[in-house]
């Protein structure tokens, strides 16, 4: 190994093991540093969620309850990416004491579990609102603006008005309410996770109904997303009234 001032203090003069020993020492130092960082992260996580063991995803709700807010709504959407169908948003206000069942990002769980949690949320939530923007309005507005409009509609459709809103993502909504955006909020925040489940199940059921009218596209399976099967069906049968005409993969067949 070439001599280096960095390894001289650990050199064993005349030994063939000098290079190996230096590498081992460097490895031990890196391992110790990484171990210390990991332990530090674990300690911080433990401090952050120490009081949330029964429901580790309600940290944000508890934070704003302590600040005096009483009706905190989580907001999320489903259906930004598909080639067909609406974008659906949901707003969910959970009880201040939280819920016993563990909630998850709707994309991380099975269909069966998602349906079970959907029914559970319906029975436990203090309020649920849903906003739907159809494919024609998506083409008119663009998907970005349509998604924000669906979220605002979901909040407006809550049976009780919220006094604070937690939003999945990084884009604030044009609603007259205090709000906080949370990146990957559906993985971190209980009420946003609940909203993601409600939005996903609502949209999936809508696409199942459309499947009965247009079985050739098999919406029941892919829910309008741009799978290979769906793209091949568009190529074979053309598009239907449910397709988003401004989307790549659809507009080529107008």
C-alpha cells in the first residue's frame, strides 16, 4: 500500500500486515461513526414518539391539538396518474383521542386490508368529505390544478368544518384555513392515511362501476392506470368517454 500521512501513526514498520491493519482501523472508525449516528437517530425517534406507542402515526394531530385546534382534517387524493377516470380526494377528521386500529398509506396495503380499514374509518371518523373531479375537467384544468380542486372540494364537503388541515404533499390549498403540508404524509400522519384509504377505495369502486360499461378495457383490474394491458386495449379499441384526452398514451388516439 502506498505510504500516506493519514496512516503513518498506525504503521507497523517492517510488517506485511500494515496495510491490512490500517484498513481494519479505518473500517472500525467508520463503523463506530455510523453506529453512533444510528443510535442518535433511534434516540431522537424514541423521544419524538415516546407518548404515541398505541398509535405512532398521530404525532402531527397531537401537536396541533396541543396548540388549541379541535377539528383537524387530513387530506389526500387518489388517481393523479391514470389515463382514465376521475381524480378523487378525501378529507377525514379523526376523533381527538385517535383510533385503536393502525392506519396505513393506502398504496402499502392489500385490497382486502384497504376495504377493512375503509369500513372502520367510516364508523370511527368524526367527519368525512370527498371531492371528485372528472376526466373532462382534468383535461380542462390539467391534473395538477384538478387535484388541488378535488382536495378543496373534499374539505368543503366535510359535515363539520375543520379548524386545521394536514395535507399530503408540498402544495398548500386555496382554502381559508390554517394548514400544514407534509411530504409523504400518508406514511406519517394518521388522518392523512385515513384520507388516502377513503380516496383510494372510493375511486376504485367508481372504476369498478365503469368496468361494467366498458369491459373491454378491464378497468376492474388496473383502475385506469397505464398498464400494458390498458395501453394495448386503447390501441385495439380506441378511447372511451372516460379517458383523459390530454394525457400521453391517450391523445395519440384522438
